[in-house]
C-alpha cells in the first residue's frame, strides 16, 4: 500500500467503505469486491479495504475485538506483540518510573498502544512511512501518544540523569526486506548482526536511557545476554514468544528469568529460584509418583532447577525441565502428571503394554529422545477403546517410556 492510498482509506469515502464492510468471509470476499467495483468504488480502494478486513479478522487472535478498529500491514500484524504480553511490557516500564516511552521501530503500534493505555506518553517512530502512519492511526484514542515516520537512529535519546522518567522500547525487525522464505513471507532472521536497527545501536540505546526494554527472538543464546541486563523469556499459552532484555531501572532482577503468561495469569521465575537445585538426575527404577513438566519459557531461560526446588524432586536429565517427585504440589507454570508405569524403551514391550491395556488412542510426547511419534504409533498397531499418554525420554543416558495420566 502506498502512503497516498492509505490516506484515502482513512478519510472520507475510504473510511466509510471500510466501516460498511460486513465481517470478513473469505468465500464472499471476491463477490463483494466485484459488487463494490460495480457500484463505482475505486478498485484500488476496494482491494485495500478488503485487505484490511481480512487482516482485522486475523488480528482478533492477538487483539480480540479491538482488532476491528485497527489498521494493519501483513508483516506488521505478524510482528506485532499480542495484547496480553504488550500490557506486561507497559506495566514493567511504568513500574520502573517511566512517564514517557520512545518506541523506536513501533511497527503497527501494538506495544505503543499498551504503553499509551497504561498512561505513558508515547513518542513512536518507524522507518516505514505507511507503517508509521498506521501506528499513528492505531494510537488515535490516546492524545498523549503519536507515531512519526523517522529512523530510530535519528531520535535524540535523553541520558539517565537528564530524564530519569524516560524509557526506550525497541523491537528490532527480524525480517529481511525483499528476501522471501518458502511460504512467500519475508524471511525471518535469528541473527543479532542482522537486526534493524543494528544490535550495537540497540545496546547503546538500552544502556543510555533510564529504563529500557528490547524485544528479541526467544532463540537468544544465554551467552549473548549483555552484562547487567535482565533477560526475560516469555511464553504465552505455552508457546515461547520472545526474549526481552531489560536495562537499568527496568532490570528488576539482573540475570535470566522466565515469564509464563496466559489470559488468566502471569508468573515470573527468577534465577535465584533455581539456586542450589542440585544436579542429581532420576533413575528409572526409582521414579516417583508425580512428573512435572516446566513451561517452555522456564526451560529456555535455563531455570528448570526452579522446578526441581519447588517440587523437591530430581530432573529426568539435566536441563530437560521434567522433574520426578513424590510430592503433589501446585506449580502454575508446570504441567503435572501421575506416573502409572515406566519401562526401558523397547518396541515389543511397549506393544504388549498397549495390547494389555486395550489402548486404541495414544498420545506420544517426547523429550530428548529420537523417536518419530507417528511412525511409532503405526508400529504399535493399536487396537482397543482406551486412551493413554506416554512420554518417550532419556533417563540415565538410555531411552525410556513413562505412562502418564494428567493430574488436576
Ligand atoms: C518487529 S516490528 C515492531 C512491532 C511492534 N513492537 C508491535 O508490537 O507492533 C519492527 C519495526 O521496526 C521498523 N524498523 C526497522 N529498522 C528501523 C529503523 N532503523 N528505524 C525505525 N524503525 C525501524 C520496521 O519498519 C518494523 O516496523
């Protein structure tokens, strides 16, 4: 979309057209487009409005009903922080004493909206003219928040002493413009030296301003975390979505941490929670009654020791995040199972087990084991009406199978 077409879409005839569209229906979209063109609407405007309608429908996954009033670009929507997580970014910066946030590379403004909504003044910029204009549109409910077309590197950032209430937020693009992946989307990069704005600029900005947050890929290696920052791996509904580096006043607990988020809760697990967890691992012949599986953000942050401590158990293998314990404990950031049986991994023995228990439907989880769940399921030739869940994993250096029942 060109800036000119966007301007048409958000004013006069374009805005009325967009507001008049029915809820998006892929099957109806072609016919609707034809009808609107027949009625005399500019074909370019019709295409742009229908694209927004499609993106708004897709955007509801991240923004709920609010998506119906937002504008998007396809890349902007994909890179946007979901509402529940953006809210936590805002809470962290506001809780660090910030009153104004410089959002450098704001995309369509998902984080910026959360900052504005929590009362922070927002000065956002984006290098892409259309994206910046869309962010400004998406910020219109908050008069204290604006987005402009500008390069992050050209924004003058205040130092810590000069503006103790200032914060900077950076969510550098992890896409390579003009390079498509096999699905036709812009290729994603996981390398720090391919970020835009550049990694050196990002680190300098983070260190300079009184409070700072930088959103990065969750694949960030522990060795890449800059000293003095807090690295926070975040999961939403079990999927690890980001690693944020917090600097200065926003680094509440320097070191690694995990933030486990759902619609109902947000739990933080810190490095000190994992201290003195011991390095004992489990033995197949001495497995306890309960098995706890840490949330993936906790595992990415390298904090499965926190689970070992919390349930007073032993890990199946170092760093896998699965802990055996005799204790029945509530851990909101871990799944809990009762272990009903366990055996060394052996196809024949497993087939007999499924036959004896009349298992017709089998959920196969795997952790650190080299099995193909679909292939294994076929080889087991399941027959029966019962269901079961098994975990194929490594215990004491050998593959093992644990039979599990999810515990409340
Ligand atoms: C990952 S997106 C930001 C998403 C945003 N946090 C959100 O939740 O909607 C990164 C944005 O940075 C912008 N960008 C890349 N390099 C930039 C630069 N040097 N200055 C300003 N913006 C830049 C891109 O155009 C892109 O829109």
